[in-house]
């Protein structure tokens, strides 16, 4: 059985990683079935890392929060050549005279970052980036990705006791397009980009859903490894390849800025021909000891830089300027464009934001305009490039809401329809938002359905969605028995939503996914969120006076309160979550060494006051070391373990980021 597993793994690797299969699918399937049969016959010889165990874990309620083996920092980024030159100067200064830096250049993949941890060659954990220190344990989902070895290949290199790698989960553009077509065909909201779709697939609670999506992982960094002395990034990449992973293509060395610029330009030119999204290149210092010497700021390593591409641009014509009324009543002018492909994505509309933006750019119907799109960011109109001879007068925002006829008012640059409860456009927006992916994720409740419900007078407030029966739905165009039953069941299934999703779904002003999560974690139950005072709300990290006012305003407004009550009366019971002991996030352990400008106890106290912990010794668990003058063995140890090293000023910056501060004794 072990031999058969090795054989299957070898063919899997040849097929999925190296793209040069030696056998046909039939032969592979036959080997696979034989192994399955044997494992069924001898269950005691089955193994969790068998290739037959890539799918089939039971759905989870939630993801566990897992600390990374080493912090997953993000990258400093720029679009400017001058910044690249300055980066190169900093590196040269750090290396000292006489040492020429060597850089490694790679494509910057636009996917979802992931940490893969192998113990004695076996995949034991896969963790999303999260906040960089800890992320969500998505091991079951990552196991379903065929290109990720469940056990390291050891033909060329033995498996270390511990190996933590960093890579990017991506969905190839061709797979993404097919996937979205499938979603559209069943009336579901398509994903905005391959990156969103990859990230969404990785965060499915049911790993069978992830298994049904075609994903791949490209690995580009060794986060930590036991007993394998690596001295350069190139060696690391080679080791990663030997252990059986796919690595980004076209990794190259550079010794000067000019070489970096050439590589950047070449990749930019080839970008449209790639089957995966990249948004720039990454430049990294190759020498690992030089990297350790340069260290990191609170957010990113000093030895690497993302050199991004300029957004893709095209020229097209504004055919019409339309007004869209959102769920909050804001009137947004939208340019309906002659459809044009921008880097493979058809663009036919672009938001013009508001009255002032429109006036500033002086955009009018019939104008030829330059548009741009960066990743999945909504396309923008950059500027007018040409106007018609018979150009119409400047566009004026309407004085009445195009959806309900109510007189609009101006709120700063925005134009707003005040008819919050009776404007059909706002209601449509609320329904779509209620069922959206980040809210209650109700399959079958998309834009078309929401419009139909409102236009036909079936739904006049959110709660009435739950009164729709199968028969009633079947009277509508586009609903047959199956789809009507499916929607009613989908609505029924949302009656015990996760608390944060319910908070998002309500559409409380200022409350997006992040704030909703903090609220849920800090208060635990819906009633406690609802009853929270402004002071209590502001005690939650990330919530300021503006938000607390909006939240309290929402729950105390008689009409929104009644709409919420109506939902609860339909039997919605948001699931309570365990309240984290303190409202403060765990910021990790800091260690201080050397001479710093304040007594050490003061610095330690300041860090603990914002939710961190402190320790006297450096270990793999240390979040960062603050090193003053004459730092000694602790600094060496931190550098060896890859623990970020901050100077005192950087520590103060980090403290302030978390709402703390320190009095300097000088
Ligand atoms: S290196 C500490 N290399 O870009 C440096 N990152 O903020 C580790 N990314 O979230 C990152 N392609 O997930 C590196 N070839 C590449 C990359 C890459 C994509 C992502 C990474 C990170 C983001 C930058």
C-alpha cells in the first residue's frame, strides 16, 4: 500500500505540479481505485496523508484561530521607479561598502496568502494570513488542492522535522471564467476576481465545496525550517521545488535597478497572456543573513519591495450617464460605457462617484474617456480624451429621486434621497445586501429577484422575505417549483445566522464585515450589541465616535428598530459567540533588550496596556524584539529565529497604532 501511495503521489506530482504526466488518466484512476479498495479492506493500514484522503471532511462550524510559526508580514509597495532606486540605496547602505546586493525577482501573485506547515514531512496545518500573527486554520480545505503535497517528496531532499512555507492560493483565470459562468447560469452572484474567488474558496466551512473549485498553490518562501541551513532565497526556492511544490515561474536574479526595471516591463507586457493574475513583481534581497541584518518594520521586511504595475487603461465612449440609488439613499452617477475589454475583463459601466467628482472631471454623454481597472477594483473614469462637436451641456444631478420622485438633498458632495422606508430603490438595495455573500449569503436572492419582489409589491420590508411561500413565488416569471423551493429553504436556513453576518445584513451605517466581527466578539449576543451604549461601543477596538453614533442611531430609530423586531419575530436567532476575555486583541509577546530611552518596566507596561504580553527571553513565539544600544545575545537569537526586530522608535509607532503611547524620559 505504501508503494502504491508513493506511485500515485508521483503521478499526481507529475500531473499537477510539473504538468508532464507519464500515464493517462485511466491508468491513474485504476491505481487510485486499487488503493481505495485496499484501504477499505485494511482500514487499520489507512493513513490520513493517503492521496485518497483529499476530500470528505465534515463541515465545520467555524475556523480555529491558529498562530503562525513565524509572522507573515506584508510587503511595502510602490509603482514608482524612484522608490525602487531608493530601496536599492537603503539596501546598499545596510550591506556596507564593497558588498553588491543580489536581488531575486518574482511575479507578485494576486491570490490569497497561505502558510503550510509540515511536521516530519506530513502536512499538519494550513493557515490563512489573518492579521499576520495568527490566521484561520483551513487545513481541510487546503488538503483538497491537488497541487499541494500531503507528504513532502523526499527523492532529492529529506523531510525536515519542521517546515513552514508561505505561498499563494490562486484560481487560474480560465477556471475562474468557467466557474463564474456556472454561477451566473444558476442565478448566483459571480465573484469579482480570481483573487476573491480563491480567497472565498479557501474560507468555505465545508471542504467539499473547496474541493469542487479548481485551485492551485504557488509557494515562494520558507518561513521556518529545522536543520536545513539555507543561505539564499534561490536555495530556498530550489528546496521548495524539490519538496514537491509548484513555485512561481520566471524567478530571476538582478544586480541593478536597470535589471529590475527590465524585468518589470517585460512581465507587464506579458501580463495579458498569463492564465493567472499578477499585480506587479516582488524584489527580494537574495542573501538571507543580509535580510536578517536589515530586519523589518512593524509591517514589512526592509529587504523586500513590491513593484506594482500601473492599472490597466483603455479608451472608450460614455454612452449615457445614469443615476443609481443605493440602499442608503445615495444617488450615484454611473457611466454606461461602450463595452471594452480591460485586461481580459469586459467593462461596460463605471461609477462616477458624486456630483463634485463629475463636475471636476467634466464628464458628459458622448465623451471619449480613459478608463482604468486595478485588480478587482471597480473601474474608474480617469479623464476625458476627446469630446464630440455637439457636446451636451454639463451633466446635472436630478432634483428628485429617479426611483421614488422624492426631492433629494445635498450632504457634502453626496446627493441623497431622504425617503428611507418607502423608496423602492433603497429597498431593493437592502434586500440585495441582506442576501449578499458577506451578509447572509442567500443563494437565489440576487439583483433580479430583489427587483422583481419590490416591483411586484411582494416585499415592502426585509422581514416579509420570510413570508414568501413556494406557491406565491411560482406565480413569478423565472420561478419553477425547484427554484422556488430552493429559495424558501435558503431563507429558512438563514434563521440561525452567525451574529456578525446578521449585523452586516442589517445594513447598519458604518458597519462592514470587520466592525461586525469586532462587535460580535466583544458583545457576544445580538441583544447586547443592540443595547450597547456609545461608551461601551467605543471601548471596542476600531470603533470611534462616528461609528458609535451611527450604531446607536440605527437601533434607537423607531422605524429601523421596528424593522429589526419584525425580522426577529420571523424567528431569526443570531448565534451567540463566545466573548473574548478582553476587548483588546492579543498582540503577542514583546521582549526588550539593550539600552532603551525609558526604564524597561515602563516600556513593558505600555505594551501590556494595549493588549500585548511581555517576556524576558526570545523564542519562536516572540512577536518582536525591541533592541536598544549594545544589544547582545537576545538580538542574535531573534535574528536566528527570524523574530522581527524593532528599534525603540518603531516600537512607539506600533504602540500608537494600538492606541497606546509612552512618555520618553529624555
Ligand atoms: S514575499 C515578507 N513573494 O503579496 C515577504 N509575496 O503584501 C513575504 N505575494 O500578502 C511575501 N506573490 O501574499 C512574496 N512572489 C511573492 C508574492 C507575494 C504574492 C503576496 C503576499 C502578500 C502580498 C504583499
